[in-house]
C-alpha cells in the first residue's frame, strides 16, 4: 500500500513536470512536433495517440 502511494506521488510529479516543460514551448515549437496546446495534458499523462 505504501509503495503504491509512493508510485502515485512520483507519477503525479512526472505529470506536473511534463505539463510545465511542454507549456514553456511556443505554439510554433509545439506545431513542429505535431501538437497544440490542447494536447498537452494527454501527452503529459501518456495517453496521446497522435
């Protein structure tokens, strides 16, 4: 149970870090990698099927 909680905390931190890093990219940079701002949460969560 404790290990599961630790994994959830790490996953949430990774998600937040990914959101922050992707949000710093310009619209042009996101377009260059085939994304737009609305894709950021799915990409950060690992659920993007682009």
